[in-house]
């Protein structure tokens, strides 16, 4: 028995060490590409392909940021992406909340409509991009902010509806019924009771919608040209017949990460709660 006790102690001590090693490996796996991307964005061009590699430049430079934002119109793409992504996110969250509440509380369309809404995401984008392009050219929405906002709202709406449907379905009806007894209309009960209670789920759906809009490339490439182009489409300018502009691409990638990281940090508390409650109860 005396020999068994030290073995158990060693086993208990080894578990945290194994977890720490696994966590450390995961952090290196995630953070190392980010560091190398940042390192490339401040390197002089002569240090890109040197052997051994330059782990940190002796003379950091911001020339790649200036070129990416101004010479390659990265700043215009950043502004367009913010306008389009924020607008589409607000519309997707608003319409998704209304539709999900109707599905959860009134069983609108029967029990299969909610899955049909989600199934719209199963359709490959390449299958509908040509009809959408022709329609946009015919009605004057090609290369406009409004056109891309409409497209992104339609594409992100199914996921927003599905997430909010699971969240509303897991919420008790008693508080809304109490508001109705107190004299509120159904609309007032929705805005004053259901929406505040569902705020974490709405934030979670909005974050997913924003990230989907912010990183979308295919439709932005087909439906825009020189006016409403978004940030992801600027990256194609860095690859040409004479080589690739690694520094400019890395610099613009660093800039593109800032809004997503800032949104994740600001919405972290609501995001975690919204995902866990919606997933468990849905």
C-alpha cells in the first residue's frame, strides 16, 4: 500500500504537466503564424528569404503598411468592409431575431421551416453567383454597397435564425406571459422582456455574422469592381507575374485582424454565455 500511494501522487502531478504542455503547444501553434506575419510586415524586403531567417529585423519599417493602405487602396477596402459588414450584421441580427422568435413562439411555418431556413446554407455559392451577378447588373446593384449588404444579409441570415431559434426555444415563456398579464402587448413583451433576456444569443449571432461578412471573398470579388470592393479582395493585388508582395500582404493581414479581435474582446462575456445556453438548451 505504501508503494501505491507515491505512484498515485506522481500520476496526479503528471496530469497538470501534460495539460500545460498541451496548452503550450496549442499556443505556439496559434501564435507563431501571427508573430511571423507581424515580423514579415515590418521586415525590409531584403530579409524575406534570407537563410538563416531573420527572427526580428534590425531596422523595422512601416513602409509595407503605407504601401498596403494607400498604394494598393487597402484603406478604401477597409472602410468599405466596415460599412458593409456592420450594416449586414445589424440587419442579420435584427431580422434573425424577429424570425427566430416567430418560429420559437408561434411555430410559424410548421416544425420543418426552421431546418429549411438553415438548409439554405447547404447551397454552394458557386451555384448561384452567376444569376445573382446578372440580376445585380440588370437592376444597378453591381459594385454598390447596398448590393453587397443585401447579399451578405441573405447569406448570414440562416445561421442567425438558427442560433436565435435555439436560444428562444430554451427560454421560459413565463416571464413574457407575466408581462402580458401586466398589460403589455405582445410587441412590448418581445422588446422589453424577450430581447433583453436573449441579448447574449443576439450578440453571439451578430459576432458570427460579422466574421462571415468580414472574411467573405468570393461574392465580393464577383459583385464589386473599383468602388465597393472589400478588404479581402485587395489581397489579390499582391500576387503578380513579377512576384509576391509579402510585406504588404502581411501588413494588410495584421490590419484586418484588428476589428475581429476587438469585437471578440468586447463581446466575450455575452459571446460565451450565448453560445453555451443556446447550444445546451437548443
